[in-house]
C-alpha cells in the first residue's frame, strides 16, 4: 500500500482573530500528506524554491513522508499565500498569491510515486492533474480536489479530469457551481455522472457528506470550542480519508468508505485547532483514536419502537 | 401527556423556483402542531381573522389537533406573509408582512392548554412568550423559538424569556447573533448559561445540533432530491422534537433527546418536500417510520480497530 499526493507546497501567512503566523509551512500536499501519514506510506509530489529549508522539509520527513519527489527549483521561490479570516472564520479573504515555482510546475514522478495504489490530485490546474493521473496508471483509486477558479476558467479540462478519477472531493458550493444545480443531492448525482463513482461534499464546520452508488452518508463537524485557523482543513480531511482507505479499504466497501469519512473528519478537526500544520504534525495515536470515538459518540442514536398517533381526535383530558 | 403551542397562524403566499401558492395555510403554530400531532395530543393557541375558514381549521382538526384556543377576532384579518425563495432555497426574501390580528394578540389559554405538560413558545414577541410561559406554570418542559428581529429590538425581553425555559431552539446564525460569539460550540454554551439547559441549533439543510449538560449530538439533514418549499421546516422540526419528547421522554434523558432530534429531522424533511402543510398534513405512520430508519442508516458507521502508523520513516518498496 502507498499513497501519492500531488499539490501545492506553500508558505502561508495567515491572520485570524486568534493570532497570526508569517510564512508558515502550508499547501494542499503538505496538509494532505501529514494527515495521511498516520495511516499509510505517503509520497509528496510538488515544487519548492530556494527558500524552502530543512526545517520545512523536516516537518514532513519527521512523519515518515517520502519527499523524494519534492522538486527544488534553483533560483525559484516557493508558492506563497497570504490571507486573513474574519471573526466568523467561515469568511476568508485572500490578500496575496505568489505562484513562484508553482507557475511553471511540471510534475515529475519517481517510480515509487508512479507505482502508488492510491493517488490524490490536490487542487492544481486540471491539465496537470490529468498528466499525473495518466502517469499513475496503476492507481486503483484516485481522488481529486478542485476550486471555483478552475470551474470558471478551465471547465472543459476539469470535466476531462473528473472523468478519469474515482472520487471527487469538493466543497458543497463547488459541487453546486460545477453542476449549476442548487440541490446538493441532485448536484452530487450529476457529478457522479461525470465520472467519479464516489463524491464527497465537504461542508466546512457542518461536516461532510458521501454520495455513492449505494446511497448517502453524512457526518457533522465536531463541536470545537478552540478553532484558530481553518486553512488546510479540507486537505487534512482528504488525507485522513484517502490515507485510511489506502491502509484499510479499496474504495469499494461502503463501511470502509464511511470509516474513511470519519477519519477525514477527525483529521480536519485537529487541523483547525492550531495554525497551519502545528496540531496535525504533532498528533499522537491516542489523540486520533479518542477523537474517532468521540465522533462515534456524538453521532449515535438508537431506534426505539413507538406508537405514532392516529389522526382521529382523542378526548381532551 | 399533552403539548401546547403558541405562535402564528397565517396565510402564506410563497414563490419558489418549483412553483407558487397563494394564501396557503401556514404559520409557526400550524407547522409545529401538525408535526407534533403524530406523537402527542396537541393544542394550538393563536389568533385568526374572519378570513380564516373551515377548510383551514379542518387541516388541523383532521389531525386531531385541539383548536379550542384558536381565537377568531371579529372584523380582523389573519396574519399574512408573502415571500419568495431564490434558486438556492437557502436565500429567502420577505416581500410582505401584514400582522393583522397578530398585532394585538393577547394569548388566552383554556384550562386544557394551561395544563399541558409541555409547551412550545413559537416565534412571537418575547413578552408574549413570557406571559404564556407564566400561565403554563405546570409545564415540565418548555421550548422557545425566536428570530433576528427580537434579538435586535427586544433583547432584554428575550433574555428574560430565555431564563424561563428549558430549551432554546434557534438557527445557528441566531445563536451566534444572540451571544455575539461566532464559534457555535461556545455560543451554545453561552445560551445555556442564559437559562435553557438544552440548546438545539437548527442548521437548515445541514441538519441540527444538540447541546446539553451531557455534551453534544448532531444529525445531518437528509439528502432530498425534491425540495419545493422550506417555509416552516424549523417549526416542523420543533413539532417532531417536542411532540416525541412529550410522548416518550421528559426532556432529561439524553437517548430520548437524541431520538427527539431524529424525529425533528424527519418531520422537517417532509415539510420541505411540498408547499406549506401539503406533505406533513397527509403523512402516514409508515412514511415517518421509514424515514426515521433511513436517517439511522445514513448516519451509522462502526469502529474497527486499526493500527495507526508510526512517525518513523519506513523503507520504500
């Protein structure tokens, strides 16, 4: 078993009402691989510049992540994003995006990355996603993320990419936008017709929903009193989801897909509790296990046979 | 067991992308009582005008609802609301509100209504809620709904009303607004400090969350492919929730509160599938039972012991 992720490796400068960080390690491939590394062997494909140091690399290698395919571009600068969140953390503002080496990114995969059983195409230009997907032709299960930008500007490429993957992992707003269908159940069904037999609708703090041939499954978000920085939560979700599936499922078993949703929810819940990678990079197994059980506990209810009331009026007492 | 609800009885003119209805039966007390009537004896307190006919009353009496305390005001007109929903049904626009007899509403409760074990204070002016609550001094469990208008204009009255009830049933946005706390877990805890030991956060299509002394519980909304009119969904939720609790719980048992959340979710899901009261008023017991089991099925996942992966790098294969 092994899992390859292609996506951004970034420096993020983030300000939220609970603090700020300057040029901390971030990017979709980073958040994804850290979460996935608790479940399976994970390989990262992505470019960095001269400014990417041993400290940053060390965060990944300390988790046993294979960084062979992190390409260091001489004279280049690592992708940079600066954003701030309002008091309502659901409202984000991008203040700066500097593509740096990501602007000319040509994914190069080693044999190890190419031979992975599972592949996650993080949110990058859809034609790049397709090239990586074509290289990993032995991957048994491929997940894909995207964003509103590609839906608007690269629609045809994105549709072609979707036709070649097993699982679309998108925000519910993106699923609606992509399909021009405001009803999520219909929109998810429409995405499944485009190719992916599994659709995961990420709903931010509200949780996530799973749409498959077998039907529907949904999990609420965990009620976290200490949320500091939501950046990367969706990628941590994807990392927990695909990491679990690579280790314990094949993407076909519905019970395993549901457990994967739960581990995705767990990893995303840790992600937001601290800035950037701070929380996920230092998690313990016990913390993950406890939070999985907490999620189980807060979603469980039992049936009890009851007598429903007839329509006929009953005498008042 | 019996359940009294005070709230609006209305004519609603509603337009959605899926159709429109002119002056159909609506109002918080109507949606609530129809949903509750499948679980327990339900009494409605509220005013109507001369324009409220036998057909409208018949929708309630056909479900065995006690309408003794529906006060017909001579020469008055029934509360009227006209609204439209965008293609995204989460976006609603109020086009007209005519208070009619609701403007001078002075709740008058019969002995039957006053003696109810459970009481729901639908979304009306908080001082009126307090008067009704004071009259029903034997009620063992009292739920309260409110809205942004009262949070803004009658904050002190609303805080006094909240201090006198057991359960606040509010939208998550209202809970945040009331407490000026964007984090829902903290906001719900703050509402509990105001008095209600149970807080239900209604989250529209995303479901609902329950906050009690014992902790947290959440349910997703059901994935409905046919949603025609969301008007009244929150009141149908409250009706299912309190109706179930009156018949099968006392508002203290956590497992019963969770089942009440499930029946609330079930009744709200029916509410939105047709306009106004069309769907809930004609439900069968089998439909309710089947949808409860569907909700159980789409929220269930099981634990399976797994080995989490160590941080130490593993040799690549």
